[in-house]
């Protein structure tokens, strides 16, 4: 089953993580379906960790 969710806001927080704030839906169980995507209950937004930085040798 699929549905359409309006996006209220997209941004980068003070810690450098990208986030998406849905208009209505709560994704508090997102960890069961996705890796590296988390739900911040207090901010009501999905976020991913800061990407790791690679050096030239990697």
C-alpha cells in the first residue's frame, strides 16, 4: 500500500544531518524498514546521520 505525504520542511540541522519533516504522518517505527534513517519524535522529522568524510586514500 502506498500513500502520498506532504513535506512540510527539508533542511540540515545544527549537527549537519539532513532532515525531512512530514506534514502529518508519524514515522516512529521507521527503524524497522530503513537503515540509517531515524525518527526524531520531539522535532517530528526523519533524519539521517552526517555522512562520513573520506580521505584521498580511501
